[in-house]
């Protein structure tokens, strides 16, 4: 017989049900005690004589009830099904004893069998109530027959007992069906609860990682729910002991909430949200009323316009890159033919004016060819071949090549290395190209009019995990309003520049799992800082400590 409530599934519910039944049993015993002892001369339940034995039986039943309540509170034995079975058996025996001392088949306490049968249906499950009804009816007939044999009763009231037995079976059948239905309902409820919990976790995960900021405010205009993007856009703290009022976070958003509740048309233009007086975000706000009441909860969806613009710009740049690559392939061959024809023409023409014109043609075609090479390289860069690069060997070789380059003959290049034992994880050829482009850029633009370009290159250890390369010039630097755009493709302040050099540098650094930043030196001049990963030459313990330290401080 399978238990109705198994401890593995809903043990807490089983113990609470057992405790309820134990308490209800004590209440019934308290009422029986009143009827068994009062009035003192002739107790109400002592209709069949033997009041003392009846009183002793009631006291025994009370003692058993108290012991069972104690075991239930202590949860011993640990299996609630076993304790339920013991309780049903003891209740049946105690009721039989009480029925014997209150008139046998004529006892008013026969109705207590019905209560035990209902308890068995809910505590034990299966067909336990039906089996208990059969057992109880057998006990009643045996008791009545024994009382007739002992001349306590003159005859057995068989008709009454049969009718009572039919009642027992009816109650048992109904109780079993009801218990089964309740069990199925509980199982379905548990399944639905589990599904709801899973859906809630899924919805929460989706909300936390949405590209839209989500804010839910209640009827008092206090923030109930936010996701990370919404907290970033509004400056809402990651943790707050109580929901903060929306007007403290953003009075602008409060206006949207009020307009949404009043059914007014909301503006579609982006609005500016200030974040702690330091930053501001341009966002587009959409409000949805979650309640039909005029003061109900409101859902706000915040779209970061700057991110939308960045994605749109990336899409445009990707399309532009494919277009320019195709155009570059188409122009390359005729451009080579023009340059070759100009060189042949220069060899045949001796007139100085024609010689000058052909040199201009050759020079301009070379410049255009260089631009095309940069475009093609930007469109389909070579994958980085990451390897362990000894910093000292690579740096000495790179400086030798830079000094031999005729383009740097008019520049003063100083180089410094403070950690010669570093092993950098990078593609040495691409790293050489990055350094060459930065030096070429400094040679062209990193000096004042009439002065020799002066360039400083520093290679040093930043921390246990990264190396740092600094390229500094002593020129005017980049104006603050243009500094954030210097890595954009085709952005240049020189009419003869391509605007691709620094963009190619950034892409190469990113391919090597590094990053590049620009800032103006306090004493003047532009500084490009490149951060690259070092090879894992530390012990595991040192690496773990370093990683934890970086995690706590937010990286570099």
C-alpha cells in the first residue's frame, strides 16, 4: 500500500497533517473525558455500567494520545508513514475498547470508527480506508459475539451492525476517492509550481540580460524591479534595502509614468538621463501600464540610443568595408598600369617640365596604391599567430628595423626597457607592424612646426599578467574633441592621410588579445598605451592570487 504523502516528496506536509490529527484526537478525548466523569454520580457515557473501567479506558486513550503527540513533535520515527500506521492501529484498538465499555453494538461511540477511516484515507492513501472498514466491521461483530457469549448482551443486533457496516464502506469509498483526488491535485499543483518557478527563473534571466533597460514601479512610484542595463542608464544602486522612489532616481522618468497612467501620448524623441552628475545617457522610453487602475504598476523599457547608434554605425562600416574592398580590387590593376606608363614616359621625355609631371603621377599613384593596400588589409586581415615572444629579443630587433627605415631618418627615437625577462603572448610580425605604424604616425604628426620629431618607446611590465608598450611623441597632441575618434576608419585631419593607420593598429592589437588607449601626456605630446598578455610563467598559486586581485579591482 503506497503512502498518500511520502516523506521524500512532501515530508513537511505529512508531519503537519499528523500533528493536526494528533491535536484533533486530544480534543475528542477531552470531550469524552467530560462525558465519562460528569456528572459525578452517574456519568453520561456510563450507560452500560462499569463507569470506573470506562474512565480508566478514557485515561489510557488520553495517555496514548499524549505519547503520540510527543512522538509527532519529535518526529520519531523519522518516517511519517510508519507513525501514521501506528496511530491508525492504536486508534482502532482504543475505540474498540471504549465501545465495549459504552454498550457494545448499542454504543454511541461507534461513530468514532468513521473518523479513523477518514484519517486512514488521508494519512495512508491507497485503499487503506476500505481495508480498515472491513477490519473495523469484523472487530465489531467479534466484540458483539463475545459480549453475547459472556451474557453481557442478550442477542446480537445484526441488522443494525450490517447497516452500520454499509455506512463504513460508503464512508471508506468516498474517503479513498476524495484522498486520491486531493493527491492528484497536489501533484499537479506541485508540477505547476515547479513550472512556474522555472519560468520565473527563466524570465528573470532574460530580463537581466536584455538589451533593453527594464524598470517596474508600483502604485506609490517606488522601484520594484530593475535589470543591470536600467541601473546603468539611471544610476540606480545595485542593492537597496527598500525600494527607492522614482523621483529620486530620475524625475524625467516620473513624468513618463504619470503620462502613461493618464493615457497621454508619450514623446518618442530620446531624453537625456543624468547619472550622478558625471555622465548622461541618451535613452528612448516606452511605458506600459500593468494595471487598469489609474495608479497601478507601470513597466518602463529604456533603449540606449547611443548603443543603437553604435550598432548602426558598425553595420554601416561593415558594408562600407566590403564596398571599399571591392573597389580597391578594381582600381588596383589600372593604377599599376598608370604608374608603369608614367615611369616609361619619364624615361623617354627629357624636358624638365615633363619630367616633373611624370614624377607627380608616379608619386600620387604610389600614394593611392598605399591607400589601397591599407583598405585591403583592413578588409581581410591575416589571423594572428600567437606565440611566446621574448620581449628583449623582439624589442631589439624591432628598434633596429625602425632605425634603418628611411622614413624615420629625420626623427630622434629613444627606447627604454625596464623588464627584460618578460615573455609576451602575441604575433611578433603583427606587433612589429603596430609599432611601425605608431612610430610613422608620430614622425608625421607628433612634432611642432620646424622641430625634429622626438619619439620615446617604453616596454615595461604592468603587472604579473600583462606587459605595457608606450609610444610617446612631443608634439601638440590630439584635441580633446577629436581624441575619441582617432581610431575610427577613414578619420583624419590631414588632407593627404588615409585615416586607416590607427584603425589598423587597433584591429591588430585586438587580434592579439590586447587593448590600445590614447591619452595626452601631462607635459604635452600624444601617448599610445598598448597592453598585451604575458605568457603563463608563474606558479599556479601566484596566478590564482593575481586573478583574484584583478577580479576584485575590476581588471586593469
